[in-house]
C-alpha cells in the first residue's frame, strides 16, 4: 500500500502563486511515476503534470509550460509550482502514484485551490 498526502492548496488572488506538495509513504518501489490531476465540479479529472522516478515529465495540454513539476526521490515527494494563477485554475488538485513494478495506482485525498478576486 502507498499513502499520499497533498498539501499547499489555498485561496489566492489572480496572479498569485502556490506550491503543492505530495509526499508518498508505504510500499515505495524504485520505479514509479507521480503526478497531479485536477477536477472541477461535474467534470472528469484532468492531467496537470506527471514525473517519473527518473525525472521524465509529461504535462497536460491546458498547463504546458505554466506549472512546472519537480520531484525529490529521496523524500518520495513531488511538487507543483503554480504561478500566475487564473480563476480557471480553481479546482481540487489530486496527487497520483503509479507503481511500474506492481502496476497499482494510488490517489491522494485532494487539496483545494481557489483563485478568485
């Protein structure tokens, strides 16, 4: 089992910044990917960014080049640096973990990001 704990969400004005963190614990293997998704009410979850344990990244179409993702493998933690936030970025942001060895996926509880004037 892998547990994911997200943090860093909150309420910000347009143009503000937030840094989301996701720490994984439990049965961590050396080969995995972690990423961030977001979900607006009544909509499907959307990929924001993902990163492998080897450092390869993949970004969703809506935020390419805007929300850099990074990781600290020693801490089993990924980060999402969000800057120049827009009201349309408002959503619940979820952390995900994919184990390449076992094929299992895990999800965090989500952290709310609200961008409003």
